[in-house]
């Protein structure tokens, strides 16, 4: 018995020792005839800080399925394409039996070994970033990863290694690959164990600045999370980025429209004291099957209420009867607006309102208003559509950490025909097999502007929620941007 234990201990010791030695030997060699990379390279650090953007591919090699599971998590989390690096000659069990001078052992001991790959990535040019998954073999990436990296031009692409192993860390296995693609931007890699969960992978991806919202340059600096379809407000609450506007809807229309929105998966509703339909918004919410916490309701105080804001807030709460108001805005600048805003701040402290903001405030108005209040608005709602784009105002507001929401996204009643029939918008819509309304709403989202199209038509309401299965290109965004006429469709 004692002899067996001693043998076991000796074997474990020898295994660990040989793994370490191999790792040291292999890590000190560069896989091809190129000098070692400087790991403190400035470009690398800069890119780590900036995060990674663009269309993403997850490419992986997995001999026994461990890396494959994690590669699938990564692809699911990022909504990325996935590609399995398949050896031309598959590895048998015998090939993988390490420390037996097996095929894998021999390849790992030969820096020039380049096992052939079966098949190839179609259209590698389309990817801006590639995550490369592999198992650790003798402290390094299997040589087939070298074959893969030498098969494509990765210039200007971002590459991120990740690996699985029994116990070894990623060590130099990732950095040794740099020399194979010196013109790529390499981010630090990470090693994962076989039982790593999807949420642990997500935490890592978030930490290197990559997530679904980074899918293209169009949405690079966008505050929106396109995966959850929400935006994090500076108040700490999450708000959906698309929903329904209820201006001019009668009580009955409003009830039906809010119901249709909730049934279509939309969760954001914009109403106001002035729309005279807060009560029917509340009724539709109470009578729906959707939990209250999942719904986000915005209402507004009108200037004629600014002189008695406390009562106005309590009356709004009573009319809607939905426990609390997610967001309350001042509808327009007006006499007593600062006092009314301070009353909303107190209502936040009392738990009656969760977030507060402004509507129809532009740069000058904000410059004057903000120093007089304590809570930075979470949101500003202004007129925004392709003929009135507010391209100076939007970044000004966003730079303050305030979310921008557009009213009249479709031009407003009486103007929709011209906007929806616009040649440029119709052409782009046809190319994506979407409607003009969907293209305009998507254009807003890609600019980081929350959309609340108004509608009393359940078909339109459903259509207006289907904004996440297509994406406008830089060129299409630019063509819509060029439609700006500075043409306001209402006075405020
Ligand atoms: N803060 C402010 O001062 C302010 C001012 C104005 C508006 N708002 C808010 O912004 C919201 C949006 O503005 P809005 O409703 O006045 O104008 P809008 O959203 O620009 O346009 C509404 C019009 O578009 C039509 N429409 C909606 N979806 C459509 C689709 N998929 N295809 C074709 N037509 C479609 C609607 O007709 P159907 O009913 O037939 O669908 C309606 O006639 C308002 O409801 C309100 O909540 C705020
Ligand atoms: C040839 C070979 C060498 C290996 N070398 C190491 C090693 O140095 N360190 C380690 O922790 N695991 C080592 N392993 C174990 C694998 O890295 C680990 O099982 C990995 O998760 C397998 O991934 P896969 O299922 O995707 O192929 C080795 C496995 C093989 C087949």
C-alpha cells in the first residue's frame, strides 16, 4: 500500500515537473523565426483600455471538447460567428497520449510543425476581431493554432487568445503567438478550467471591453446594450431603448396600444399629464400579465403644474396607480421649472419617482438650468428625426452622461408620409427587407437615441419593436445623416 502511494506521489511529481520543464522550454522558444514581442507594447495597452469593436469571430481548436464548450459560450455571449479549426488528420486517442512520444508530443516539440487544417474561414476580411480558443499542450498552444494564424491576413484585426487546461495557466502560450501575426493588435488572453460557467466567461469578456453592444463601429461609442436592449441611466435604473409614445391617443386607443406593446415584448411607455391618458396607461399595465418591475413608464409635468408640483406628482401617481413612476420629466421649460424639478428630486427621495429628466431642453437651456439643481437629469427628450437631427445637441447631452430620447421619430402626425416615403430611406429599407419606419428607428438606436414612436395600430406597434435583426452600415447611416434639413415639425 505504502509502496503504491509512494509510486503515485513520484508519478505526480514527475508529471508536474515535466509539464513545467516543457512549458519553460517551449515558452522560451518562439514558434517561428521572429524576435520575442515586447509584452508592454503601448498599442496593446491602448487597445485594452479602448476595448474591442467590430464583427467578431470565435475560432477554436478542441481535441476532446472542453475548449469547444467555452468557445460556444463566448460566441453566444457576443452573438459572434464561430469556426472550428479542424485538423486534416484528426487526433486519435493515441495521438493525444502525452509523454509517450505521441503525435501531439512530437508536434509540440517541433516549432516548425504545422498540422494541416481541413476547410477555411470564409471571408475573414469581414471580421474585426478574432477570439482564438485552444487547449494547452505542454504549456503552449497546439501547433495547429500556428497553422491557423499563418493562413490569414490579420493585419489591423484584434486577436484574443483563450485556453483550457488541466492546471497550467495561459503562461506564454498566448504571447508566443504574437510573432505569427505581428500586425494584429493582441489583447491579453486567459485560461479557463473545464467547469467554467457562461457567466464567468461573460465577466471576462466585459473586463476586456467586449460585448454585444460593440458589434460594429456604428455603435462603438453607443451607451446602449443591444443584447439586453436597455440603457443604464445615471440614476442606476435600466431603461428599455425602444417603446411606445402615446401623444394624441384617446383613452381607449391608449389602453389598446399599451396592451399591444406589452404583447409585442415592448416595455417602455411615454405618456404625459397633457396627453390626458395617464389613467389608461396605468390600467393597461395593471391588467397585463407583465410584472410591474419589467415595465418602464415615463410621464411629464406640464408648465401649468409647475406652481404646485407636489400635488401634481401625487395626482399623477394616483391617476396611474402603478405604485411608482419610473421617470418623470418637465415637459417644457417654463416659469417655476427649477422649483418643480427640485420637487421631483424630493419625490425621488420619497420613493415616488425613480428617475427624473427634462423635455425640450437644448444646449443653452441646459447650461442655465443644470447648475441650479442637485440631481443630473437621467434623460432629455427632444424632437429628433431625419429631417431634424439635432447633431450638435445629442453629443452635448450624451457627454453629460444623460440619455437622449427622440420625440416625433417618424416626423409626427401629418409629416410621416413624406419621411416614410423618402427615397433614401425607402431604398435602404428595401435593401434590408424592413419598413421605412424600422430603418428610421434603427438609425436612432445606432446614434444612441431612445425611440418612442406613437401608434394606435397594433401591426405598427409590433413592427416598431422588430429593430434588432438588422444593422445599418456606415454608408447607410451617413446617407440618412445627410437628409438633415433642420426642419422642426413642432414649435417647442
Ligand atoms: N416631449 C414632447 O414635447 C413630445 C412632443 C411630441 C411627442 N412626444 C412623444 O413622442 C411620441 C412620438 O411622437 P408622435 O407619436 O407624435 O409621432 P411619431 O411617432 O413621429 O409618428 C406617429 C405617427 O406614425 C405612424 N406610425 C407609427 N408607426 C408606424 C409604422 N410602423 N408604419 C407607418 N406609420 C407608423 C402613426 O400612425 P398609426 O397610429 O396608424 O400607427 C402616427 O400617425 C409621442 O407619442 C409622445 O409620447 C413628446
Ligand atoms: C498533448 C497534450 C498535452 C497537454 N499538456 C498540458 C499541460 O501542459 N498542462 C495542462 O494543464 N494540461 C495539459 N493537457 C490537458 C489539456 O490542456 C486539457 O485537458 C484541455 O482542457 C483539453 O481541451 P480540449 O478538450 O478542448 O482538447 C494536455 C493535453 C494533451 C492532449
